[in-house]
């Protein structure tokens, strides 16, 4: 399989938005909704694991294999709860989302060098706007699927003059879980609007993609390709219809 990165360890590599086309589509599965007090307890518990890790020397320094478990990404701080090992290529991260309105910064549209499984969880007064340059496939099993996420389209901000790219959006409502399957190289963008949001993500190809791209180590930012040079203000991702 061809490599995706131009410079394997570059943590801010930007590819041409004008010519980019998604090789596949993201799939989403609305999973569950909870009473506010239940969702808040779950989100706070998981977010606090990430916060504790970022304040702990053992998680913020390389281990015996050079892996730093506490890292940061544009959407929030992350902690590698489970790392790859010989014979098991996957790992797992928790992410404590930033509130885009608090920072007045949106994360950029991007793609990854390997496939991802993402579970997004919201608490009270918080929604997550999920975006892509291609439409989403939404799982809806009658009698099982608990909700249908709000969907809408807008123009991707920050495109070159004369270039228009449609951005497809879904909203994870308050106190909800929504799963997302992200194929390798497919564009996506997450932005939390509110203070109570976490992601539990599995990277099934972590070791494979690190080897495939000739990266020097496991670093989420180096496993990312961006489709914009600069971050946009919160107004470009915090505005939701209705």
C-alpha cells in the first residue's frame, strides 16, 4: 500500500485541499442517550483520566519503547490508555475535548494514515459537530437506533479564492453516544461546543501505519494530514442550525 505522508514525522503536514477527494465514506452509529446526571458522571470520569495523565511525569515522558502516552491534538488532550505490543497492532486513546467557544479556535479538517474507530460522548450543555468533505452513512435500525443526528451542509471555510468545497455535518446531541468508523485517508473534523465531551478511540492499525509510513514513533500528530494551513475562529464551527 502506498504511503500517505510526504515527511513521515511532520506533525503539521498540509495537503492540497483543491484536488483532495475522499477514498471512502465515514460511517456513524447513534448508540445511546442518557439522563444528564448519568452522562455527566461518565464524561467527567473519563476526562479526568486524561487530565491526571497530563499532570503525571510517567505519562508525559517516553517509556522504555519511546512512547509518550499523554499527547495533545487540535481537538483536545489525549491519553493512550492501551498501547500496541508485538502481535497486537492496535491501541486506544481517550480525548478530553476543548470547548471551541472558550478558545475561539476550531480544529482543522484532516485525515489519518490509518483507520479509526471513534466513540463520541457528550454531557449536559455540550454538542459535538462532526464534519467531512463527503456525506456520512448513518446506521438507522428501526426499533434499535435511539436517535437520528441532525445533519446539514455548509461551505468549508478557508478555501483558496474561487474554490468552494461542501462540508457535510452531523451533530452529536447532549447526553449522547455516537460511534464513527473512519476509513484510512477519509476527511473528518470534530469540534465540541460546550465543556463536557470526550472521545474513546481505537486505532486498529497503529503499529502498521507507523511502520508503513516509516515514522520514528507513535505520535498522533504525525499520523495526521491536514487540509488547511490555519485554524479558523469558533464562529466557523460553533454555529448550528436551529
